[in-house]
C-alpha cells in the first residue's frame, strides 16, 4: 500500500504484533514494507517462512546481504506502509539474528537497499491504469521499452470488451485440461498408424532407398518433437517476445505488449501466465501445417504431438516458476531464481524457461556472478 497522507509511524511493539500474526515485514533505513503477500513468490521465500515456523529460527535470516537490481528496489516501494518510530529501530531488530527472525520473517536493514540509494516512491506512471492498457502503450514511443521492463504488482486490463478480456485470461489448469487429452489421443493415433508398417522416410524422393519407420521408433520421434519445441520456445521468446519495437511504430509496440510486454510489466498476474487456448490453437495449427508439408503424415504427426507435449510442459513450468515454491538446492529452485533474474535485471538474456540449455550455445546465459551474495 502506498501512503497518500504522509507516512504512518510504527512502534517496535506494533511490528512485533504484526509479525506474530504472520506478517512478513522488511525494514530499510526505518522505512517499513509489508511483503506478506509477495514473500512466497520470491525464490526461497517459502523456505524462509517454513524455517521461521520451525525450531531453527536462526536460519531464517538466510545468509549475508545479497545484490538486488534497481527494479527489485523499485518493486519494494510498492509495499511501503510507513516509518518505524525514531529510536525504536534497535527494539524492532532485537539483539541478535535469531530474535529478529522470531520477530519478523525478513528484518533486513540496509539489505535490499544500499546506504547510498535514494529512497523515493514509484514515479508517476505514464499510463492510466483505470483504462485498458493495450491502446495506450503505443503512444509511449521511446519511453515504452524502459517502462515495460519496470515490473509492477498489479493486474492488467487489456481490452474494453469484456468478451475479449475474458478470452485473454487463462487459469493454469485450463491449458493442462485442454491440451493433455489432445496429446494422449494423437499419441495413440500416431503409434497405431506407425504399427501398420506403411510409413517410410524419403518415400517421396525414392522408393528403393526409402527407410521404414517402425512403431517402436515413436518414443524417439516424440522426444525429437519435444527437443524441437524447446528450441522453438527459445527462438520465439528471444526474437519475437523480446523484440525491441521501433519507438515510432504504434502498432508494433501494441503487438509486443499484447504478446509478451504485459507479462513483463505485471509478472505476477496469475491470469496471464499461460497462453489462452483460443489463440494458442491458431499457433499450434500453424506448426502442424508446417510439419505436414515437410514430413510424411504419420511422421509429422508424431513429431507434432511431441512438440505439443513440450508446449504443455513449458506453460506449466512457466506458471510454476512464478507461483511455485521449489526446495532450495533443486533444479527447479535454480530455474526459478534464473527466471526472476530475467524479469527484474537481465531482460535481454536468460530466455530459457523449461530449460537453460539453449542459452549456452546462443550465448545468452545470465552471468553466474549475478547470483552470488555480496559481503
């Protein structure tokens, strides 16, 4: 919540009481922030709260201060609730880390924001959030690229039409419910068709040297489709979703915001983290048509269904990286931290979502040193 009539003052006793009720408060140079609704979305936040609830409270303050981007510091200002009363800082922080952990999940004085950082409220926005954004962003021109990469924690409305707005939003489980039966059915069709023994590779060029495709090849063809999808996912994310539209082109800016910009502006809008089935069906149909032209029908279908499965995994993974709480030290925990870095600091790198593999050969890997903690 943003203060509108001057900052409210909080005593150490009030901070203790709110933390005892489960609130997660952060203090930076006497400024107090309430991250109760956001903490579980931050990498490690869920584990931090679990530790606080357990016996090892000293572990709740997870290590020394670590670096955060300017966007993270700007993001923090959205949760500003007031000031700690002068003279109460020590009382609120208590005498040692364990006691501070008991008082509050995150009491990080001078941790998120360095001493030299100039505290300021969020700058006046360039759009009217009370109106649909899609038709406004094109007028931002050269300011659009910087604006869209300064994330906020608020829902976005794109369209005036309630019907179009409804179609532009999707719950994560809808993707799974719509496309999983399609994957299962087409997998069965592909396997049984290959079992007939009529599918041959290169048969359109030669009959003498054409290669029969046995039904037992289906798992490998399916896997090939998944691998191809992971490459396509990377290429689309990098070259389409992260294109930098010309500042003078209203329509390309609008298109970019519709495709992906709105997700970077509001990365925790849960209704816009997966691809709605209606527009997704058009893209999926396009890829099927391409494979149908390039490969024999059954072979193309087998590759396609593997790619479709890869897409479902990708969308589920993307949602989980924003709203899941993977255990620290696991692959998914590292992937979540990697994706958060992509949103808040390295928007021009780190394009892999379900895997970081393609970031290596294309040299778009987020530097490892950005994940290291500072002294």
